[in-house]
């Protein structure tokens, strides 16, 4: 009998994902560097600017960056404090990053092989999630249904095929023919 272990969600993850970054700091509005792009994992408070860091100098601070109007964090920073296994990574400006929250996708891409288990966003690699937010949602749903999944998998003996995330292509009618070559 195989027992699934689900990693506990750190207490700072949900507040981090719900924080609004890249706005002007309320405390240091007159400072030159007043853009809030830091987060303290120990205080689990609001976003911080570089002037706020003096109070948090002995705390675990992570820096949030922007890519195409979406918040990202470097893999080298987040993997020290969180297991990011199964989350799609991207290389942006020479650094590996993960997105904090899912990004809307207007329609599924053609020939999609991999898709996020939560929002169905197409992925480049065989990852399970497109962002940390989707992984958190997956961890929550896994925790709720881990016993049901174990019971269902032990009762079903036939192998299950995963649902296809890409549309079936329509075949052309007939055999394509070239137009006859005429003399000039």
C-alpha cells in the first residue's frame, strides 16, 4: 500500500501570491527608490521597498521582478525556501524564473503537448503547473482528495489514459493534386 505525502504549504505562500507589487511605498513615498518589489517571509506583511529593508535586515527577503506585466521570482531565490518541483520555469534576461500567479491564455495553442493541471495553460516542458499559484491550488486540491484518489486507484485495475489537451485535427478531403503545368 503506497502512501502519498503532500508537502505542507508554508504560511507565507498565500499572502505572497495575494500581494500587490510594483506600487509606490506608503511609508517612503518621497524616496527615489520607493517601488515595492520585496517581500519578507518572516513578517508576512505587505510588499516592501528598498528603504523598508533596514527594519528587516535579519529576515528572509525575496525580490519580485516583472516580465511582461506579470510578477516573477528567480528560481535561485525561491527554491531555497519552497519546493518548486512541477512548476514551469522560464529563462528571462539570463535568469531562470517562475511566475507567481497564472497568466490568462485566450485560447489553447496548436499542438499543445503539456498543459497546466489547474488552468490548462500550454507549457513548454513536462511540468504540472504554470505558476506557484497553480501549484498552491493543486496542493490544496490534492490534500482534499488524496484519500479519494487512493481508494479509486486501488479499486480500478484498468490503466487510465490521460485526457488529450489538444484538439483533433480534421483530415483533408481527397488527395491534394498539383495544377497541370502549361507551356508558356
